């Protein structure tokens, strides 16, 4: 059942849905009969979300549908709306008696990010939703957690004697987490102006990648044990003082430039964006996870729009060996690296050194790779397929618990507070390049380089 403010008949809604499914579905091999069966289960209800009385009527309609499918009043309310509408919607649902959760039926709520715009607004929002639904019925979506390779990070780490013993500051020199996009803000200027890369990507997706890479092994694989370990990583992040932000965080905004040999406009020229906007479309930073496993190991994070390539990847760079024995004449021996490729290629690549065949003593770097989605038949499910199924099953492991949101905001707020003190000089990178010069300097001054292709 879809609820919207537009005046549409159910038939019109089903036609729209049919077109969308045909256009976006990743498999095209279903029959029209099967599709019609699915479409016959789509319903549309017109509702002004601020009209309290409308909710009771919606409730009656849903009860009718319950009778057809035997769904017993079990419901998932998926709020794909702007954050300012969350509060009135959940309060109206409660007043209309649509949230019961008394053991006879369940009602769950799914909330899209951003969950608030800073810590205070997130706390307020959380209180309202919690009062109505309770934490166990709240599903905060971060679609990165539904990606196949994110779920694989724990398996790679904890199911391999080859990696787990090395996963610490004795053997790892540094970690890079990169999520780069070629797209601009598309038609989302109004939203993006308030969010920026820090709130849009870093507060959620990037920190999730960091947590999964750095967390301790959970005692058991249940939803709370995993999330307990993840949140400890956020608690261990080195505090971001103004001085640290100035030294370790770089923000950028794209100007016009070339993507795929086509000229694209700068961010300030995009639809619904202020021509003097100070919103960042790029952020790079160096953070440290201050615990015994990671003390002294920098994590470099980079994300941005209108960069030269679309990919998300975690790179673990192992320490360089002391140049001993006959290798001492060979300067520049490359360190081992492990690349966990999240998208578009899903897989793992390990680089190590071998002797180049021949009579000369030369060492070359070679790569060994496992590609999960290279095989045409091996299509990973879309992140949302997995996540929505989990909501139906009542499994919240791949959803963000409140304390993850809270500590993520604490970290991000410390950066935005420091940024508010200084006006940025934007735009500072042309579309189609790897971000502002400061991002290169950030890592090169430590004697390292970004692993961007
Ligand atoms: C969304 C952001 O959460 O993630 C978008 O709001 C971004 O700005 C998108 O483009 C990236 O997701 P993916 O799955 O394409 O990496």
C-alpha cells in the first residue's frame, strides 16, 4: 500500500509501478502474468499526512486488505518522506490507534536517513518515534549495510586465519576508505544544500564501513552483539578539536569540469542550489581509532561527488618490511595491500611481492583476486531487497541502532562546529578530478598516497 498526497486511482498507481519495475528491475526474465499478480497486490491511498482524521480511514482500508491476505494487522510503515514530516506522521498513527504492538500483532517503522540533522535534532526525533514504536520496532535504514560486500567484511575478517592475526597496529600501516561518485547532486539540490557530503555520506555510510573494518569480533553473531562492537569503534574515535579539524579534515565543492568527456556545471549552478553555496560535496579526513588494536594506525576517509570514477573500496595497507637481506639493494619494495571492493566490482584483491622470472634479482608486485559479481549468473541482491526482507522477518542486525546514530552525530557535529568558524573558499576542485589539492596533501604529508585508480 502506497500513501501519497497526489490524486491517483489505484489503476494509475499500478501502471506507474509497472513502468518503474520494467525500467529498473535488475532481472528481465519474469513473465507478464507473474508481474500482473504482483501488481494486483499494490494499493494506493490518498492522504494529507497532516489530516488526523484521514488516518482512521486509512486504518479501515488496511483492515479490509488484512482480511484478503490474512495479515492480521501486522504492518510496516515505511516513511520515505522529508525528516520534518516524521514527527507528525508517527503521532497521527498513534492517535488513530494504528500502533498496537501488544503481542497480538506487530507494527514496525522504517526510517530513511538522514536521522536528524545534528545530535540535538536526532535526539528529539528519536524520543518521538520511540514513544510511539519503541526501539525494537524501529528500523533506521542505511542502505550500505544491505550491500553484499559489507556483510562480507566480517566473514573476510573473522573466518580467515590469514587475515585476523594481522588485523592490528603491528601489521597494518594504515587503512583507506573511499567512496567516490561521478554523479553530481542531480535533482536533489534542495535536500543536499542542507546535508552536504558530511551528513549525506560520512555520518552514515562511511562510518559504517569504518565500524565494520575496525570492530572487535562480537561474542555471538546476534544483532545486539554486533552493534555493541560497532558502536565501541565510534566511541574510540579521536575527538575532533578545532585544531584537528583544521589539520586533518578537508572539504571541497566541485566547480564545472569534465565527466566522461562532457562538460558538467559546477555545484553552485545546479538546480535549487544557492549561487554562493558553502555546502561541501567532498570530504576527506584522517581519523584514529584510539584502542589497543588500532592505536597509531591512521584511517583515511574520502568521499565526494563529481570525481573521476564511481567505486567504493576499503584498502588495508600492511606495514613495509625492513629492507634486509638481498632486498636491501631494491629500493621501493611495495607494501602488501588488501582491497575490499564494495562496488561496482564486488570482491577482494590481495597484492604481494614475488620474484620476477629471470636471472636478475627483481621483485614485482602481483595481485590475486576474487571477484564475486564477475560471473554473469552471480547477481547479488540489491541492498534494499535484503533490508526490506529483514524488516518483514523482524531482524534488525543490518539497521542502525540508536547509539550508533548518536555517536556518529557526536563525531560529525564536532567537525561541522569547527567548519562553521571559517568560510570555505569554494569551488575548489573541478568536476572530474580527485578533489581539492588539500586532500592530496592530507595523506602525502604522512608519506602515503590515496589508492585511487
Ligand atoms: C545516498 C546518498 O545515501 O547514497 C546519495 O544520499 C549517494 O547522495 C548514494 O549518491 C550513494 O549510494 P550508492 O549505493 O550509489 O553508493
